[in-house]
């Protein structure tokens, strides 16, 4: 029973001011100028996703969708593409003015690729934001934690040792995401365990160092496997660099369930991640089970990462760029970061893919190269702005 | 309400094979302010952690007559609120959002705050004179202001037992008094029970009804400040050279340079 509310002394606000506490203590107090005094229930709202940001995120996804489908070796008018996309909705019949062949390009070639980009980008950014919250570490990301390397090693092993035998990687066998999931969980467990070896107060740096060590170790294992199985090196290598497959809707169908599962679990915990930001002890005394939530969230984020990696290879930096941009622009609550990271992450990757396949057309730049080219400088920026976390 | 606010019987805690608490008994009556004192490493914080449910202390801690083990975490969080020694200040979090964290035990798992939670928080902010701060980032506040915000979060929890671990160690002498007066005023107005740890012995004696002196994981002395703050006890357990001066609100401990 919240007693302090029940028996609050009646009277003026002055009566409830503790004796001996001056009304306006000197030192460090801001003046009241510039904003009207707020009474209970005034306009100040708790952290949450503002409608305009949600709309901006959805708009970004739609722009990426139309741009991604319109641009390519054969450029299509965006208006017609938008009409054709609307035609995919039940009950909509618009005349887009596109030929049969162009419609086929839209629905069978480009749309699946753009949708896959949206899913993979959304997953990577969501997983990044989730890891950053779970580990209370602004640098946590599927790549720095070794999660992606674990998935990469597992997928390489699956391909070279025969689990994916016969099938080209495009048209990914169902076993690949599962192998990636096992690999990513194993890697995150190693990183967390190594980081925890530093004791209770492990610093952000300890965890990242552990992630670097684990990544290097797993990458070495992967290189070794590739050396031993040079026949599949081409196949693995093109996947490693990161690329969005163009295998029609097959990969989309394979990634979609993981996407839904990860998004639901992580987004449901968005407020809990805010509570976890005060640390395990305080979260426990507030009635939570931090360790239980942490394991669940790590599993969900790793599952999402695994699905993304198995569909598109190693695409770096999305998990860092996007959540940090959202944090800088829209707010630091996970109720803001997580949903917006998912939307903007998807849009970012789909648009990056446009750059990847048009900048050096007819050749394609691996998308992982493009994101890393953008991500490197951005990473420095993030380091500069989050320096206080390390001080 | 049955029994005391806090009842600890023969609490033994080992951390890493080293005994921290070796059979501690402690009783805090409802509405009482008890402060645990003792030299560094005596186990003060550990005792507080056990009472707050942060340590597995099988069956020896009861809150308001209920063994702490049989309380679910959420229910426990409605009974006892802790202000940690140096609480984490999440980057970018506003005062309002921080105090709202105190409503966590009332918010359904995976749910969100209700209007009632928001109203409760506004009332606490109002009571602690923090209304002008609600949009400010917690990290930009001064030490004294932050301490009031930490208190506000604990009060928003609606718990009647308040655990304060070194609540004033980061504050200058003026803000120490401000915060402790505030705690005492809230305690009297709302029937709160306070269990604190403190290093400053004079301040501890002035505000507590009873002091508990921990040394080497045991209760070396317990009782009203006059009985615990004696030159003999302090020199034995702190190895300190002090003089006791009688003040208006209890004994004052003055360190004397040994010669």
C-alpha cells in the first residue's frame, strides 16, 4: 500500500514542503523563467514514441520501398512503381502504365530484394539497439560482440562441411539460419563470459575487448575452414562481404518468421530496458528479474542477427549507426530507440542497397562495403559524443 | 500489522568464501529510524542488501512479519525501496522518467505507465520541490538535487520501508542536512520506517532513533546514540581517537589527532 499517498497531509503545497528545506535552495538551481510552472498532470509527458517520429519512420520505409524498386539498370517512374505496389494490396486496382515485363521486374526481382533489405536492416538495427540496452554499452553491436562472427563461422561450417551441400547459397537451405543462430548464441555467451571474467563491475571496454577477442578467434576458425575447403571459397566469400540475395521471395519467407519473433520479443521489453538502464541491483529492487530478461533479450537479438546474417552475410555497422542516430535525434529511451531503429534501419539498408547496385553499375558493390564505408566515419562520431560514458 | 518493519535473525553471509556477516540480529520497529554504523568493510552495505532482498539470505529476514523469501519481487518492491550508495544515472534520462521508474512494481510486466502512475509521480515531485526539474536530464543536476531525485524515485515506489545506503556521502555538509531533514520530515508525515548506513557518526547520531554498530560482521553495540557513540566503543572498533561532546540532538563525535 502506498502509504505516503494515502495519508498525505492536507493543506497548501507549502505544508508539504519539508521543514528546513528552503523553497529555492541556492546553487545549481535553474530559474523558473522560460516555462510556466507545471501543475500535476501538466503537459510534461513520460518518454515515449512521439507520433511525428513514428510517421517519419514509416515514411522513410515507404520512400526506401519506392526508391529501391524504381532505381536499377532499368529505371522505372516512381509514380508507376508506387501504383504497382499499391496494386499488391487486396482490393486495389490501379493502372500503373507498366508493361508486363516491367511488372515482373517490380514484383519478382526488385521488390523481394528491397523487402529483404528492409527486414535485414530492421533486424540488425533492432538487435544493435537491444544489445546496447541489455549490456548498457553504447558500443555493443552484433559485430563488435562477435555475434555476427559466430553466425558467420557456423554458416561457413554448414556450407563447407556439407549442411548446405549442393544448394547455392541463394535459395538458402532452412538449416543455415539455425546453424547461424547456434553460432551467434555461442559467440555471445563466450563474449559475455569473457567480459564477466573481469568481475562484477565490468566496464564497457571489457565487454568490447572480449567481443574483439571472440570475433578474432571465430574469424580465424572461419579462415581455416575456408583454406581447407577452397572449392567453396568463392561461394562463401561473396556471401561474407554481405549482399542482398536476389532469389525471389524464398529468402524473404525464410527471414520473416525470425523477424516477427525478434521484433515482438524486443519491442515488448522496451520499457523494461529503460528500467535495466539503472543497473541490475536497482532493477531487482524495483521488482524485475534482470538476468532473466537479459537472457531472453540476448536470445531474441541473437536470433534476429542470425537470421539477418544467414540471409545477407556480414553487413556491418547498421546495428551501431542507426540506433545511435535515433538516440541523438529522437531521444534516449528504448521506447523511442527500438521501434525507430527497426524502421530507419530497414530504410537505411534498402537505400544503401540502391547505392550498392547503382553506383558502379553494371557491377554491384557489396553492400557490406557500402555500410562500412559510411559506418567507419560515423563510428568515430559516436565515440566522440558518447565519451562521457567511458569517463 | 504484525511484528517489526524489519526482523533479521542470525544473518550469515559469505562472499567469495569470506564471511561478511557472521550472525547479525536486527530489529527495526515500524516508524523507527535506525542507522547502521561501523568501520569500512564491517558489512553495513551487505546487511542493507540482504534486507532489500538483493542477497539470498535464506529465511532469516522478515519485512512486516513476512519472510522476505515468500514475497514476490514485485510485492517486495512495494514494501521496501532502496536508495543505493551511488545510483546509476542513465545518460539522457529526464527526471520525470527516472522517478517514473519507481512505479515499476505497479506497472504490468511489458506494460506501460497509467495516468495514476503519472499522477503519483507528479505528487512526489511536487512534495520534494522538484516540479521545475521534471524535464531536466538527471545527469545535469547537482549532487544535492540528484539525491532528492533518488529519494523521489524511492518514494514513488510507495514503499513504507526506506533503505538508504550512505545517502549523504556525496554531499557537502549543507546538502547533507537538507536531505536528512527531508527524510525525517517524510518519515514523520507518512509513517515511513528508515534503515540507513552512514559514515559521519555525529550526523548518524543526530537523526537516528537507534544506532547499530557493526564490526567484523557482528553487532558490536546497539541502542540509542548516547549508548553507542562512546569514546570506548569507537576507539575499540574504529581504532579512532575521538572525543564525545554532548550536543542538542545527541552526542557529537570530534576526531582528535593522536599524539
